């Protein structure tokens, strides 16, 4: 197009050359640096530097190609010279300009409206790619800044919604790249606002409108979706930009940094209404819509703009929030947590619209949400039992619905080693509800995905008790070692789930034997027939119990040379309590029974020998005694009679004595 | 001097003293031992606590065992003195008329007793020691040997396993505990009956503490011994006066305590064996 026009011009100019002025003719006068004229009362230099003109993009053109429509021979030019219309040649650019804010201002006769030459210059226009060009990237900020900087008439008198544009830009990551690093591909004013079609952000056609800003940014940040997963779930981003926060919600225009900015673009707009403590819903149910901004400022989301969570706002509306239809979806930013929650028990209940199902805000709160490391947060480790207890305490909603075997969970936890550590000792690293059940993906233990599933519990406990997990994995109870159809024990089989006791307390030590005995029934029973077992049964922990000999988490079969009870180690094991134990001492049968004549004939016969002696003695002596009984009764009567006879004379005797 | 006030001295001061120590040590041994044997019962746990825990109970048990061994040794030493003073020779002590060893006369008395029980004869004329008293006496010897030896093995297992295999400790445990069951069972039923609960002595015979039997009763109970003493003209040597009532009351209290503990143990054992046996 441009070429065609140039071509037509070239032809017409060539034809008119005979009558027309040549450049040399013009320069005869305009070459003089002192050539000035008074126009509208102002003295204006009319000097043209032929050198800079010839090296400019328009150097091959004649003066009259642009300065049309006047009688060149009439010197001085008495007829008013029409202004140069760049659009005659650059009609495509002209079209854009006419639509844009600058062009419209010009059309309205705004004296501050920039014209082509205000940016591009006049006779010395250089190609854009020439770094000396007035519109070279390095110069753009200052070029635009001529008007759009603090204190200029444009900034003061025209409705420009942004402050300190040039200053902010120069400190932004783009400005730093361009101005401090000389990186000419950094975004400048025109990269976002375009060069000639500058439109307000409220105009949907604008490159910086909410709908288009993502595309604009993506011109340079083409792969931002793939690397920016935390915030934007790829496919939604450009297609449904109205749902998601736009780039500028987080990265403020002109101040773009790799960090969030402390002021959302719309917060103050929202607060215009929501700062009012008396603001209530229009549904007449009296729900307050007051937003305590202080609370937000002190919250984890202090640097998050209202519209980042309350998306779907439409800034072109008087009430931008009237377009909001869906509730705040935390998973927009917290995508991973959201997907965990959705498969959790809480999440699946929430999906069924269960009224008891907790959503994000039940635990985390709303505007005042605090990080889990903040002691005031309900999700701070020490506060978690109380938080979960709100529903899971005996008698509360969740506890009532729960059909499993665990009872009085919160109290049991509080009394457990974990609970005491957390609540009494204030040890914040102690396991609390979420450490075992996870914070967002809690599932019933029957679910194979659950952190407390039989198959996963050792790694769950092992996340803190790593050393124990390592030992356990090598033990006979580990599925990695024992290939069996029987159910192998896991942490909670011995330690319980919520009542977990310190392993060095009396109670635990005594209970553990019955725990082992649940599977090792016979061996536990015979253990209780021996001295160790009997003392343990009395409630004392000083004698050997299962784990004293077999180990606790590192139990190995006795045939394993590494076992504490292998031939090489057993005497040493006995010596932990019996310092002078010898090999024969280790031959003591710790699980002996006298009921098995095949396995333990000596014990069997010793027992029955003794029992026979006992029964024999009792039968003979008992029979003797029973037979004696009737005669003895007879004898008693005889003695009584005798006593009676004796007692009477003895009394008279005493009387005689006294008389004497 | 009335006949009623005449008492015959039946047990020496030393023997009475030994029997008191025997009672004390035997009761402690039974209580502490049974608490372990029947550890699965509630009463055992309470008993164990009463003795200050199983460890403390163990010390009580060994302490009482030492007392009993001292009692036993003292008796053996006393036998030498008795031999020298009363019998003059071992022959006199062992096979004399008043020997503790079983002899023909005991066999005769035993048969006579059985006849008397079934109404086919008169009460035998028992002598210084009856056959059941002799049985009790030797039961102590047997018990001392069986329970004492196994007890020492269990007291010092590390030492004894230098000579015996480890399973002998299991055997020793069974023998020790079952023989103890026999001993306590026998003492607290048969012995108690024969000496105290027997209707003619009911409820208690404190002769073992006082050592004194009314002469009239003695005549009836041990006619043979009485006859022998009269023949020898030694009866007067044995005639003594009864202790004052306050001393007798003390003896009765002690006796009652011992009896009650013994009966309690029997009840606990029966309860454990019938209701919670395992």
C-alpha cells in the first residue's frame, strides 16, 4: 500500500518537476541556521539541516512531497502553509492513531494531544531500529515520559489513573532490564500499550484490557503458562480470563516485579462500600458484608488483592462485584491442595453438599487467614487438636457420624505422648492430627490411598520416626521381609492410634505383651507360665518382656545370625539383665509349658510327678482326717464331761484353801 | 493342790521358740510365693503390692527362707544336745521309746487308729509322739530338702547353670512351686485340722506356744506316755504351772493370726485353682 502510494507520488512528482521546486531551491533559504520567522507572535526557526534530512528515512523525498499545496515561488510564502499530513502516506498508522486516546484528543482540539512529530520528530526521522531514533526502545520511556511523568500538564490535567508512571517503570523489572541492563528487548511503554493505538484499559479492544492483558504479556512471556502453574491452570487462563486473576492483579502495571505487590489494584474500590460496618446483604437476612481491612492486612493474604480471590469482578460496572456468581475458590491459587482436598473425606462430603463438611474456611478462616506457623492461627500445630476437636470431639457432629473403633479421640490424643508433647510441653514439632491424617487429604484407613492405611502407616509414622522405620523395614514384621498371607503388624497394632504411650512407661510395657499375644497366642501363654511372665502379670516391668529379648522394631527370626536370640547373641542378650549368665543359663526355657509331653518331657513328668505326690498325700491324709472326725466328736464330749466333773470339786477345794 | 492346776510340760522352750519362727517364716514364704505362683489372680497382685512389689516380695521370700534354714539348723544342732543330755547315745535318740523315727509301735497305732475310726476298737494308747506327728515332722525334712534345694537353684541360677542345663531351672521351678503347694496345702488343712480344728481341740490348741497340757487331758490323750512317766517316777519333773492369762491371750492372738492367714491362703488357692485356673 505504502509503496503504491509512494510510486504514484513519485510519478506525479516527476511529472511536475518541471514546474516544481527542487530541494535545493528550498534549501537556498532554509539552509541558513539563522533563518527565522515570526508566526503567531512567536519567533520560530525555519532552519533545515540538509545533512540530517538526507540521512533521515525521508531523505530521498522532496520537500514538497510533504509540504504540499502552496506556491513555492512566492517567496516569502505568503499563503499559509498547510500542516504536513503524515497520514497521506502512513494511512494505516493514521487509522490506528485516529481511534486512540492521542488521536481523539487531537480531534477534540486538545492542545496537549501528541502529534506524529511530537514522538517521531520532523525532518530528522530515523528508522525505529536505529538506536538514535527518537522512538528507539531505549528512548521510549523518556519519550512517553515527556508527558506521562509527575508534574506534567498531561498528568495533572488529564484523567490518567496511574501515578508516577515513569518512576515506577524505571524501577520495575522491565525498566531495570532496559535502562540499567541495556536490554532493548525489555518491554517498554509501547510493548504493552502499543505505539499508535493507545486505548484505556476499560476498552475491551485495548491491549491492556483485562481480557487482553494476558495475551499482551504472552507476546514476550510466551511460555508463562507452563512455568506459572501455581497460579494459572493452563487451559483456563486465556480462555476464561474473567474467572482468574489477570497478570496485573498480581504484577501491578508499571511496577512489575517477581513479587506480589502490597496493593491490589481494586482494593480501595471494594472498600468504598465494604469498609462500612453497617453494610449488609440485600437478601434481608442481615449478613454483614463488612470487610475489616485491618484483618486482611494482618493476614497471610495481606498482599493479595480482593479481586484475586473474589474473581469475576467487572471493573467496567459501577459495582464491579455484581458480576460475581461463584464463591471464592481457594484452589485457583492453591491448586495442589485443592485437588487433595477434593478426594479427601471432607472434600467428598462437601461435593455432596453435606452440611457438616468442612471447607477451606472452616479451618483457615476467611479474610483473617493466617499461616500455619503463626501461633494465633487455628492451623498452628498446638491449636490443631482443638480445631479438629470442634467436630471430632465426643458428641460433636463428626464424632456422632463416625462408625469406626476409635473412641474419645480428642481426649485420648491429649493424654497420649504426642498430645502431652504438644499441649503440655508445647513442643510444636510433635505429631498432631494433621501429621498422621494429613491436612487436606485425610481419608478413612480402609482407603489404600490413606496416610493411615495399614500399608502406609509405617511411612507416615516414619516421617518423624525415621530411624524406627528403617529398623522396622528390616524386621520379620516388615512385608519387605516376610512374604505371608497373614496380616503383619504395623505401628498402631502395638502403639494404638490415639492413646500412644511413651514406650518406657509401665502401662505400655505391660500392655505390649498382650499386644504381641494377639497374634503369638501360644507363645505368650507359655511365657506367662515362667518367672518372667508371672512377674509381668503381677504388674511389674522389671523382668524380661517380649521386646527385651526379641527386640522391638528390629525383631528377627532366631535363625537369623543377626537376631538377638541367635546362638551367637543369646547369651549377651541374657546378660543385659543377668550379668553373669553363661551358655547353659541361656538354655532356660522362657516359653516352657508342662502340658506338652513331647516337646518338654522333663517338665511334663516333673509336673505330673509332683501333682501325683500332692494328690496322693492329700487323699491319704484327707481320708485319715475325715475318718477321725466322728471319733473326735465323741472324744470331745468325753473331755467336756470330765472337765465338768473336775471343775466342781476344784471350786470347793479353792474354798477350803481360803478357809485355811 | 487341785488336779486342774497341774500341767504337763510337753515342749521345751527352744522347740516352742523354733516353732514360732517356723510359723512366721512359713507364712511369709507362702504369702510371697503364692502371690507369684498365682500371679494371674487379683489377690496375688494385691498381696504382691502389700509386700512392696515383686522385688521386695522376693527379698521377703529369701529373708524368710534364711530364717527357716536357721530354724532347721538350730533344730539339728539341738538334736546333738538332746542326744547328749536326754538319750546319751544316737541309738537312744533314734530307736528309743521316744524316738521321732517311725517304728513298729507307730504301725500298730496306725492300724489301731483305723480300727477305732471305724468303730472296731478302742482309741489306741498313744505315746510321746503319734504317727501323724512324726509324719508332720518328717514332712518338714522332706520339704526343707526339696523346696530348699530347688529354691537355692532359683536364687542363684547363674551359678547353678554352670553345672546343670538351663531347662533344669524350669524343672526346679515346677518342683519348687508344686512342693510348696503341697506343703502349704498340707499345713493349712491337714495339720491345722489334726492339731486345732479337731473337735476335741477346737478351735485351737495353744500347746505349741505354751508347751503345757492339763494333766487330766494328758492322761487321756497320751495314756502310754503318762504310764511310762509314772513308771519311771519322772512325772513330777514335767509338772509345771500354767502361764498367766495375759500371756495365754497373747499366744491365742498370735495363733489366731497365723490360723487366719493360713486359711486365707487356702481359700485364695482354691479360688485360683477352680475359678481362674489357666
